[in-house]
């Protein structure tokens, strides 16, 4: 429900709103604060139709100026074959001139009061500088595990016929979003979110997205010094993951690192995963799944 109201935070008069997307002046201010804090904004994502009702900034305003924000990202998850309702918190920020005034705490408390008990998993990815902040609200860090494979050379495997995806083409955007909404057919932790894939495709990894017509898949591929990084695959297919990966290497084989945890880990090599300046936190009481399963959230599910 769209909602705005006056609030007082440590004696300061502000306006709370979750209607950032729908108020142009507030949206512009939100984008300006995001650029100042993180170096990007959401303008192109919105222009391409990616900002939908599942991304909900919760902001404090002084006038029409956003001075603090905590965004809620509603996520459709599948954990080990079981559907789960996820809420990921992100775009946590406070204007430099307003830090230390309790604005972020006010928003965290409001968001947690609204969503605790209404989802199966409430989580976030924290910068190292904020690792001490989130435990105050009941979040605990959990370890992630990444998997890789060492594929033997196989000359009979032809190179995959990859086609780059161009987010300026409506048909390519539709192709990507439909398959990303289906999720990764090979993943233990599956995230169904076409709009989030579009965000990465039009911003940080726009030159890495491809279509794989032979299997009706979309994906994200990056060559590295150590081999091939397959950040994600999207779509519905019954082709074995090993066949897809062999094709992506062009039959040359070698080391393939996965940005997701495969449900079938035959031949996979696990290793502790720690993204630079980033730690996964979950609400206390929800960490058991990660303690009992050596998994990682898909690399492209970070909102």
C-alpha cells in the first residue's frame, strides 16, 4: 500500500514515504542520493520498464529531498526445490549531512516491523563498513560457498552459438526478462526476477548478457584469467548443465566457475566464497538453511 506520513526522528521533522517511484521530484532526489552514495542510479532501469512494484524504496524526506532510504525487494525464491517468499533489503543510504541522526535506524525498524513474519527469508548484502550496523536489528552473517568444475577437453563439443543481447532492442529485453522470470533451471537457490536481470543488463554487465538459442537460454558469461565465469543462466530447458558448459567452452574444457549453486553438484569443487566488500546477512533464526547447505545466492540476485 502506498503510504506517506509525517514523522519525528530525534526531534527532527521529516516525511516518511514508500511512494518514491510515483512522485517525480522525490524520485529524482532518490536517484541523486543513489548516485552520490553508490555511483549509479535507476533512471535507465525505470525507462526500460524494470522498476516494478517489487522494488519499494522506504525513504525519509526533508521537503522533497530524500535524506535516507532502505529499499525492500520482494523476491520469488526456490530453495532446494521449495518455493519461498524472500525480502531483500538494499539501497541503504543516508545523505552525508544527515548521518548520525538515527534516520537509518528509523527506516530499518519500520521496514522490519512491516515485513518480519510476512516472508520466509529476510536478508541483505552488507558492505564491510556496515557489518556492525545490521546485527543491531537481529541480522547475522552467514557463509556462502561457490562451486567450480574442471571440464576435460572434448573436441566433439561445438562452440555455443551465442548472440549478444542488446537492451536497446525491445525484443531482446523481452527475451531476457521472460527467461529470467523463469529462473535458473540448474540452480539450488533459484531467483525468479526478470526486472533484476534487466537492471544488470542495462547497467553493470550490459556487454556480458547473451542468448543461447540452441537451448532457449539467456545467460551472463565472462572470460577470466583462470577460465570461464558463468554468472547465471536463465530459462527452461532439459539439457544437462554439463552439455551447456562444454558448449560454452567450445569443447576446450578447462575451469568453469559458477555464479550460482548447481542442484546437481556432480564433479563440482566447492570453495568458500567471499565477495569483496560484501557479506550476506539473514535475520536471526533463518540461518539454518545456509548452515546445512553449502550454497550461495546467485551473483546476479544482489539488489
